[in-house]
């Protein structure tokens, strides 16, 4: 059972991007930073996470790149500007991993745990038993489970998700709502 009061700098936070940090673009993709909109309270949440978690990692499926609708350079620009805004507000992102494959069985594409293993290779201190995966889709929760992490479901895009669910440890309305429940640093 996940006890939020036990989380400290030895823990790693894994975050999905669209529908978690920023508003999802319905039935489409964020093609450039001009379309990127942080959720209300997300920057404050990321500042709080930076005070609590030892590592903060984004893991995001990005089919728009795989479909040729945008380039890796377009995605990098979005991520560079997003991280800049997060840093300016006192937060941080330690690594960003993305899967652009169109094949749902690809090892890097969530719910497969490939991006988690890539993060652990780059940041060897990551202990999956001390990790929390936050996402807004069941595939995010299954990704967390497949890597041996705790899972936090955000109701941002699926407010009617039935609970309890075998892949969900906790659920919150938003990233900010989750951040408010962490112990003071």
C-alpha cells in the first residue's frame, strides 16, 4: 500500500505528459509549444515534487512523431520550452523519454516498461519499489505495474474511471491535488 507520508528524496516520480501536466488535445496531438497549456496548478505541483522526490521523469507516448505529423525536433522544442517554464517556477524534470512507435507491442511504448528501464539505466539510483507513476490512462497504470511501481491515476480526462481498479493504487482529480497530499519536505 502506498503511504504518501513515506515518500522522500530516495523516491522517483514518473509522469505522463498530456492529460497530466498539460491539457490533452482531443483526438489529436500537441504539434508545437503554442498549443501547450499547463493544467491549472501543474507548475505549483512540479515545484512541490522537486522538493520531495529525488528524481522526476516524464514518460510519454508520442504517436504524432511516429505518424510523421511532427518531427523529433518539434517534440524537443515543446519539451525544452516546457522544462524552461517548469524551471522558472522552481520545479525540475530530470529526464524525458518518449515512444514514437505505432506498434502497441513495442518495448518502449506504454504499457510496456521499456521507458522505465531506460530511465533506470540512466539514473541507476532508481528503485522501482520506491517509484510512483502518475498518469491519466489505464496504459499509464499498467506501465507502472509492469515496472513494479506504485500508481496514481488522475481523473483529468477520465473522471468516471471505475474504482477500485487492479492497476490503480490511488486516484486524484489533478496533479496539484496529488501534490497537496504529499508530506511537507
